[in-house]
C-alpha cells in the first residue's frame, strides 16, 4: 500500500515539484495551498506524513501543525515544515509543535523525499525482506567478479612488464655508456704509453 502525503504550500511550483518527486517514489500525494482545506482533508485522506508551508492561505502552516498535534488521531504523524528563503519564523511557536525539521527554499526535492522515506520506513520498517539470491545468480556474480579480477591482473601484469622493460632498457643504455667511456679511457691511456 502506498504512503499518503499531504503537501500544503502557497507556491504552486513547490506543490508540483514535490508532487512529482513523491509520485516517482510511489507515494500518493495530496496538495493544498490553503491550510483550512488541508485540515478538512485529513480525516478523508488519513495521511502518513505532512509537509506544511509556513505561509498558507487561510490557516498558516503553524496553525495546521498545532491542529494536528492537538488531535489524538493524528498527533503521531510526522510533520516537516517548508519555509521561504526570507520568511520570518516564529521560533518559539515552531518549537512547541513536535516536528521533524524545516526545509528552507530553495530546497532539494530529493532530500525532502529521502527524509520522509526515512521517517516512514523507520516507523514501520521494511515491507519485505530481500529475496535470497539463487545459486545460479551467485555463480554468475562470482564468474563476473573473477573476469574482472583476471582483467585487472592482466592489465597490471602488462603494465608491470612494460615498466620492467623500460627500466632494463635504461640500465642497458647506462651500462653501454659506461663501457664505451671505459674503453675510450683505456684507448687514451694506451696512446699515451706508446713511444
């Protein structure tokens, strides 16, 4: 069963952005720009979480939050507040409403979705345990892993071989120089000793 979220904000772009973000995650989203309408909808929707803009038409977000927390039926439902970048907030009043935080505009809708997911899944846990992989799946993963290890080893071996060849070549060149220098020195000594 999909989670139900009430999103109330005065900005239609915020409402649409959050509606799309939550729908992509499989949530049922109900949007309102008016606080009074949001309150009236609660018994019909029975939401799992609230996202409340502080500045709403009718009743503001803090008033809606106070209504929710005074209600025995809804007081355990998580509330997250949304605030405009330059919006003044009544901190004292906000602190009296148990909430899970405030997102200030411009906010990342993905972060809001993650926050709500964590709150809801933390309350109810994971719906199902992941299925245990079959032997064939494990074997396929093992073969794929081994292929990658072999490719890396081959690549490293090839690179190491090239490094060693380069070093041997450099040492050989240095030896050749020294041998030539030594021979030339011997020739010079030999010439000087000739009568």
